[in-house]
């Protein structure tokens, strides 16, 4: 189970992300973590690795840059960062808790399979460190309510740590796209699913008249299912979703076992 609240101030906390070590969300996360503990470490990518999922670097060397006594940048993915933290930077005294984020944009629905933010928390979970992914939703890229995550994350983290959770589970927390005072509570929800028709592939032409493409999502105003992360944040609530590392679908597993015994 995750560590208990009584030890939170003395916990060693590791921070990582997928937006890069100089991202605004990392600055927010450092302030959040330092409000919780006196022992905060950062091991994060040199640059942005959004959409990197749980990838790791096997065909190139990893460069580790020491910025200060407890802050390091890695030329690699979020997974690489957690691996380097656990096996190199903090090998002699590993962290008690891993926080990943605060991501610029929500990580809900099928986003969790693409997200480097989630991947850092997954890697932490795999090596036995209780891990929480934190993301700030937005509808307008020019308006980011970082203050919402900063105001509410500390309380959410304290409550989660006090409760604890199983070793094979990571916590996915998404903050709604609203001002801090407009948050309408916290809801524990399941992973939702977006409308795939929102995917937009934009073709452009380069200086040599060759086509290239940008992938992205069009803003959509639908009605997500009740009890999901998408619905909770749309209605102004903080969404907490426990994600399990075991992707086995047990109902189908039983059906297949029975069919292959026949």
C-alpha cells in the first residue's frame, strides 16, 4: 500500500513530467511538492515528450545533466527519467512517492495510453513507488488555469496518501478548466472515452513543396458518460481515476479458457 499521511512531510518525493524540465507545469509541481515535503527531487526530460507513452530509449545514449543538488535533466523520455532516477540519481535512497506533471492539458479517456505523464507514473508503480499523475485541463490554449492545480493538488495528494492504494495501481488526477474557486469538488471516476471523430490531421506543404502533417484534436462539446473523468472535469470537478497496471480483461480471459478447454 501507499505510504501514510503521518510521514508525508518527511517523504522523499520524486517529480517528473513529459512537457520538459522547464515547463510551466513543472514549476507548479515543484511548488506543490515543496508544500508537502522538505525532500523534493526532480528528474525530468530536457525537452517535451508529449505522446511518448511508456517508451524508453534503447538505440541511443542517455545524457544526464545535473542542474542542482536535487534537480536533473535527462535527454530521454519520461520512462527514461524514472529509470535514471531510481537506478542512478537516487539509487542509494529511493523516493517514497512519485508525482508526474502537472501536465499542460488533460490526460483522460484514451489519452492515458499515449501520455508520457501517465507513463512516468506507470514506471514508478512498476518499481514499487506509489505514483500520482497530475494534469490541468484547458479548452483555450491561451488560458491555462495553473492556479487551479496549484491550489487543490496538495489536498488531493494528502488525502490519497492517507488512504493508500494497492501496489499495482497508479492514481490519475485531472483538474477542471476553471478558476480555483469555481471547482465543484472531487469525484472518483472511471476512465472515459473520447469521440474519435475529434481527431484532426492537417496537411501542409514545406518549402520544397513536399507534404507534411500535424496531428491534433478539434475542440468538441459533447456529453460524456456520467461517472467518467471526461464528465467530471467538464462539470467542474477534479477527477481521480485509479489505473491498474494489469491490462488483462478477466471476463474474456475466463471465456477463452472455457472455449479452449472444449
